[in-house]
C-alpha cells in the first residue's frame, strides 16, 4: 500500500515543500460531517485536505450513543428531523452496512410515564412515515429479558447502532483511494490569510511537533462542529451562532440488550441505551455550558443517568461501567425558551456571503444519522463554487469495505486472528484481543504523519486497543513496548504517548469506579506510577 | 480433532449461570495471572485469559470447537491465582460436554464408556469376577512366598468393614504386585477394611468427557456399593482424580452417601502420628533426594493445603528432612503435571509433553532422584516426561517407599526402584 503523501505527489500538484500543501478544498474538522464532505467531494473528482486539531471524531461525532435513529426519537419535537433521520438511516443501512448493526429499537414506557404520550406515539410516527409496531409487555420482555417488570407499553422501531469511528475512517480512506485526498490529524488552524474577500491560505501548526504548515485551497469548509463558531471567527465571520449543550454518557461493560432501548416519553435525561458490539452506551444528559474547555462528566450526572436508565432496565443500577465521558453538542441558536432538548437538531449550511467571503462555508448542527445529507449539501455548494457540475453520489455509491475501519468493530480482530491461527502473531491488547498484525496495519497508514508520531491514542481510535475492562492498563504498555521493539518509537516520546493514553483512559474511569474496579485502578496505578514512574515524566 | 455437529454454547450466558456474581467473567481484570501460570498457555494458540475474553466477545463457535479444551487439565490453578477468583474450568468442562460424542478424544470416551456401563466401574473394563480372582491369586502367592505374611488379608465384600478401599484398575490389570505394599500397610496398622467386587474401581474418565450424566452414573454405582456394605469411610488410594470425582460428584449430584470420603494420604500421616506405622528414614544412608508432586485433585481442588502438609510430614519422616526438596511453586499453587483431565488418554502426545515441560523443569530444579506421586496420572505423566526430556529421576508411590522403609518390600514390588534404591535393600 502506498502512503498518502506519495499518492498525492504522483497525481496532484501538491507542493514538494512539506510546509505547504496545495489542494482544491480545505476541510476543517474531522468529525463524521467533515469526513463525509471529503468523501463526497472526492467522488466528484475534487481533491481535499482534511485537518483536525486532535484526530477523527474527537468531538460530538465520537461522543454519542452511536445511535442510527429511525427518527422515532424526534417525532414529538421535530417532525422534519424525524423524517430526515428515517430517510438517512434507511440509506446508510444499505450503503454502509459494515458500520451498522441493525439491532432494531424499542420504545418502552414504565409505570408512571405519561400514558397520553404513549397513546399518541404511533400516530406521531405515522406522520413521519416511521414504522412503529406495538408489542405486548410480555413480547417486549421476551425480546429483552432485562426490561423492567414495571413496563406498561412497548413499541418496536427500526433504530440501529452505528460506529462513527468506522464511518469516519472509511470516509477518509475512500477519499484517499479515489484521488489522494489527504487527512492530517493534530493540525490546528492558527489564522486565515484573507485577501479581497477570499481565504488564500490557512496557517496551521502541528500540535505535536509545533511545525508550521500552510495550506492553500480554493475553497474552505468549516466542519468544526462545536468549534465551528471559533473557526468562523478566525475568518472574521460572526454569523455562526451556536449554543453548547454538554451531554454525558456511560459505557457499560456488558451488552445488556439486543435492541436499542428508548424511554417512551419526550426526550429527556438517561433515556437511551444503545448496544454496540460487546458493550452498551447509556445516556445522556443535557447541560448548557459557556466554554468548550475542560468539559467532563460529574458524579451527579452519572447518578442521574443510572437512576433514569434503571427505570427501564433495573440491572443497570448494579452493572459494571467501564467509563464515562462528556462531549458538546453544537446547537443552532434560536430555539429560545423551550430548552436545548427542543432546540433544533437540524443543521445549517452558511455560505458567509453576507460576511464578505466567497470561498468559505460552514456546516454545523445536525446529528450523526444525518451526516451524509449535511455533507452532501455542503459539497453541493463547494462543488458549484468550483464550477464542478457533477452531482453528488453518496446516496448511491456504497462505502467500500476496506482495511481502514475494520479494526474498530468489537470482536473483528480476534475472529480474524483466531482463524489465521498464527502463534507468532502475538495479542497486544488482551481485553479486546487486538493482535500485533492489526497494529502493524494501522501504523502503516498514519493519518498524515510518520509512524513514529502515531500515538497510542491514535492506534486506539483506529482499533479496540484500550477499550476493554482494563482500559489500557496493560495494553498501553504492551503496544508501546511493541512499537519500541519495532523501532517506531525511539525516544521519550513513546513514554509520553503512553502516559497521555493512560491519562485519557483514567479521565473516563475515575468517576465510575467502585468496588472491585477500585482494585483494578490500584493495580493500574501501581504499574504506571510505581513501576514506570510515568507520573514523574517531564511534560513534553 | 474438530467438531461441528452440536450448536455452540453461549459462554457468556453460561458463565452468568454457573459462576457466582463477583467471580464471573465480567469481573475479569485481564491481568493475565491465570495465563502466565497455566502450563497449557500457548497450546492451540489459547490460554485461560483468551478463553474468558473470547467468551465476553461472543466467540462462541471458536470456543465450542477449539481442541484446547482437551489440553486444559481442569486443574484450576487459574482460579487459584485469580484476584477475582474466576473459575474458568467450569466453562471448559461445559465445552467438553458439548462436543459430539464421536468427536471427543477416543481414549477418554472409551474409558468413560467402560466405566459407566460395567458393574466394576473400571475404566479398563475389568469385570468383578476377574478382579476377585486377581486379588486372590496375588494374595495366595504372597502368603506362600513371603515370610511373615502367611496371614495377610485382602478382604472382599466384607460387610460393616470400617474402610471401603478402592483400587485403580491399572494395578489388577497391568501390575498386580503393586497392590501388595498397600495390603501390607493396612495389615500393619490393623485397619478394618474391604474391597468390593462391585464399584471397586477408582478411576472416572466420565468426569473428563464433560458428560455430567455419565459422571453421576459412575458415582452413584460407587455410592451404592459403599452404602450396601455399610462401610464408614470410602478410602481412596494414591490416586487424584478418583478422589475428586467422588468428593465433588456426591455434592454436585446430591447423592446420599452414608460414609466419609477420604484420601489415603491423610491416613498415612495419622497412622505415623499414632505410632501405628513406624516408618523412618534410617534406610536412606546414601542421602538419596526426593521431591513430591502435589496432585491438583486432592490438594488445590479439594482438601486444600492441609493434605499438602500431611504429605510433607509423611515424606520428611520417610526420606529424612535433609533429603526432601520441594518444587516451587508448591502445595495449592503447584503446577499440574499435564497428566490430569484425561490428557494422558486424549491422544495429544506432543501437546501433553509441551505442557509437561514446566513440571519437568520444576523437578530438575530440585535435583531430586525420585518424585513421590500419590496419583496415578501424575505418576504416568512424570515418568513419561522424565524419559522424553532426558531426565534422570524415578517415580515412586508412597506405599513402595514405606514398605522399603519397613523392610517388607517384596521382590516383585520393586519395579519402580532405581539401582540406587535397590542397592540399599539387596
């Protein structure tokens, strides 16, 4: 497999100077939307550079339930969003089945929930043409034995679970294969050079190496998600008006149900459980915040989520949770008094013409389920501005099944490893059973970096490394050791990667640990601090 | 060896049912203590931690078909060292049971069949009449040829005897003279004992097939035989799995056993302490070194360390404090030798010897000339790996060495003695 850089130098007029990249379209923000725009444009023959200041799905794209909405969730609050969800989820199930598990979904009411809402629900679904089948309580509990014995109502819908990391990785990889479009992680926008109402270049820096990078593009797409307002400000635009809602989720150690389980009531806290692979995600909360820095879960939020969730599934009260995390939803301003749950989950595409710019647009808001549509709208605008008359094809071209996202699926790596039965292919992450061959393959396609800059976190994002019950305690050490052995890591940077990885996993664990898991934490601390002294490692 | 005919087990759900909360698969820290201490790690590319993780990842087909379940000897060392006390062997046992009958290792399956359907419960299929005949033949010969043993007893079907003594089929079938030292010891201590013509055999390969029903059938026959004779103690001789299969089986299947289940080892210790068995180490004038194998079945899996202490008391008395060297680790943390769980009969010789390498190294490190093994499977396996890896040690039963110490070991009872030991008594 050739590297991204060699592909681009052979087929595109990129600068040989490493500090300058030339492309047709610069996309800022590696969430599902940004990667969706990249793939959409590449399919129209347009070369792109995608940058993210962290890595793929570092914002809301990677911090949600992974729920592919049937639309039923929004029937009472936002009919348009509900219809969009229905259409898009049906499309994605056909076009990207490798990223989706067609779990089906249940909406369940328990004793005490509003019976009027429950009665109205099928009619609300019908208005959005969303399939909704009523189940008896006995049928529902037969399907999902963990459901509460206080269940009073149940409907079945076509919810599914989707792996946003797999989607983003596959989007980026497809764009790379089509025309050598480039993705660069850890690349932060510092300022735009604007001349005569046009962004001429974007000045960036690598947050790891502090190297400067200038990207010259004819069009710039702001797909910054919650950060879209900040990015627009750098371009001098004041028309992106977002409010921030923090949502907190819990990762359950076990997959509790086969179906997605939603509470049968207007959207509220802790009312969705989404099974994904071998785990489940439970959430969320919604809290208005003013700043994007230092966003993290609180014990109160976690207690609330578990309390609400266990009304549907009592076993959640005593279940083992692996981690908790919070991400920020960017919501479009203007919903006013009704609260953030009712604020539009729709999206906005802004061409910024009113701000005096002709080659800049912002796509924000929306949701995971509708990312393809959002990307298509943005790509339509950009392609039109470039004079490209090709129609978008993401509604008909299937996402290729390739190597890029294959290791994010729980159980995929061990199944392949077991089938090959090669005793020399050592397992590095024992919880999720990720073998060295998977790590080799991931490191071979670095996100625009040299392999020696591929952090453990970056490998974790592209695989299941660190996602299991040990939360990286052992595999962080083993993967690092392996990369040192293979010569990818040569200096103290590898230790810093290891420390950063543990820090990140610890942040997620610290609020959900009790009982037996506390012993595990102690063990991890003894290893990481006592044995390796990583707490004494100099910053940078 | 591979199988496809039965549908896979849902191991995660099975674990939830079979294992206690708090010591279930979901409590696993993936620390790997189980695997690093498991001699079967690496065989068939598997180890105990992989077994748990594959269960949690839903790899039921793989776990239902991996031949590794026949390499795991069900020794439960993984559980012993696990900080969360997760018992993996229960699920391995379940997986074994789920294999189609005709795909299971033939040696184990055949032995089970013979054990299950004969009145003797003998894995070698020895009928009651033959057993009675062999015992009587050997007894008559000893009476006729060994001075001082003209009145030696080997009672058969004696109602109300205190001890119901079982017998591993290997002796009456292949090496009948090996029965004699035990008879002499029982005679010396004045034990009130009997053999039974029914349910006399010790071994239970049905336990190793994973077939609970067959295991229960065998144990029920033996329980009935002991109850019928009205004995107070079912005394297991120097054999490991036969003790465990009876002790665990009676509890597991809720059988009414009107007797206690004991191992000969603890009686050896008791009789020495009571002065009934006057053994000593004065015979060991050359300082011949011994080590001892803790059979998993009677130490870690049932009695615990108490019987390991009894065993060391017996060994030290028998060979001399200075001539005893323990293996490390030992007692409940000891490694299985690789002869357990039916491995010897599973037809996986290379794997079994690979497994046994760790035991061989442990023995070599003691520098001992002999390994005392109060277990038939340990005895066979340790003997085999000694030859295979070029070791220079012998393997002996306790009863042999005890009679040697007492000066009553007959000519035909010295099969397992090396020249150094023979030289001391000739």
